[in-house]
C-alpha cells in the first residue's frame, strides 16, 4: 500500500491512497486542474484513479470534486447527509457516479471504513483504509483523521494500531491565542467542533501508535496559527515524553506540504 497528500491545509486538501497501480482519492479541495498537475508530478496516471470519497462538505475538501469526477468519469462516495448539502456545489453528476455509502465500501481494491469526527459541518468523517481481505498480501491499514475539535472514542477505536496515519495538527495553542484572528474564530477553532491542536493530536497518536506503525503524516496545518517546525517538534517531544518514541523507535513523522504533493510513501510489507 502507498499514500501521499496532494494538498493540505485550509486552502485545500486532497489525499491519495492506493495499492499496486490502483488509487482512491480522499477529498479534492483544490481545483481539478491543480490536482491533476500534482498527480503528474508524482508520475501517477489520472486513468488509475478509481473514485473519490468525501469526508465532509467544506469547500477546502470538495472544491474540485465535481469537476474531477466528470473529467475522469469516476464515482463519488459520500453519505446521504453529505449528498444533501454538497450536491448543489458539485454541479451535474451522473446518477451512476453518485454512490451513497453508510459506514463502509470498497474501491480500487481497498476497504474503506468511515467513522464520525467532531467538526462544525453537517457530517464529518475520518477513514480507515485497508487492503481487501481476499488479497494474498499482508494486511496493512492507513488511518486518516482531519477536521475534528477533539479526540473521539471512535478515533481510539478505529485508529489504534494502523500502519500509517495522516492526521490533523492544525494549530499551536499559543500562536492561535496570540494571533490576529477575531475572538469568535479563535473560539471556533479551539472548540469541540473545530480543529486539533498539536498537543491534542500528539497525545492521541501516543495511544494509536503500535509496533507495526511505520509513518505519521501531520496534515491540515494552519498557515497562520502553526508552522511545520512547531508541529513536528511538539509532536516528537510529546511522543518522547510518553515513551512512544522509545517503544516504537522506527516510526517516521513528517509534515504534509501545503500546496505541493508529498513524495509517495510506500509501506513495508
């Protein structure tokens, strides 16, 4: 299995997950043109993208979904509630491209499980993506969790023991409260339906990381209220303090670029 981020942050989010030469997109919050360009930078053919799953309806996650689905003639996977609120924003979508899902589905040879996160949207989901059980290869799973104001029980339940994580480290508490954002926005970001602070995320990771975990990708960083250096140093420090780094010394922690794709991360068998 492999994964990468194609864009990450409030300006737009898109994640690629795949196995062999088949791929699934998680959100497309940038223009279709920009996403295809970022794919080309990784030498991934657009013809190998088999579907898009939507985590929630905010524009930084769906901006290019409709355009891309029409161009590539691929299905969009979303819950009934999300279809109700995002349908008009996507433009005309063929009936056979509108896939209504509940908590799980399969695409591109991968099994996808949706679990709820805590965000100020109609519905918001994290994902656990794993190889289909009928594959001859070993089991691998990637946990995805962005856009949540708190660590939920569902996160603990479904993310523990994943081989890799793409997770939100949105803001640094000190930078947020000393920054220029208006008070109501600071309250929204730091609230239970906002975003995860670096330390919150690190404490969650300390419970989810196990001996098989290989990679952690810190994603959805705020441009004003965080920096890659602060996010990375905070997470590494807390993982060390909680003995996670000593218990699982081979885990690599990286930060997703905002506008450009990260190199493809291929998990070891």
